[in-house]
C-alpha cells in the first residue's frame, strides 16, 4: 500500500481543506493502487510526469507516483484551474 505525502505546506493545507468522507474513501482506493480508475490519468505538456485524478465534479488532485518508496506525492488540490 502507498502512503500519501505532500510536496509543500501549501499542498498539505489544500489537501486537508478538501478532505471529507467522500474524498477519504477514494483516497483509500488510490493508496491501494495509485493508477486506479478514479479518472486517474497521466498529464501531458508542462505537467508531464504527473498524474491527476478527480474526486467530484470540480475537485482534482495533481500528484506524482514514487513506486520505489511507495508514495503518492500531492502537488496541488483544487478545481480545474490548478492545471493553468
């Protein structure tokens, strides 16, 4: 199982700001398999190398997968505007 960490204090604040029961359930699935179909997909362009998944109609999380250390590193959480 993977553990979830954050890249910065800002990412940690965003992460906990949006954490609720619905998000927590999906995070448990993500910790088991960070590439699971929660709308998870690899990003392209300036965010190449990162992954994104959705937790609701307009809540997204951008993260990186560290298979060696079994970590999901959260970079940001928010609406679709986080891609800009």
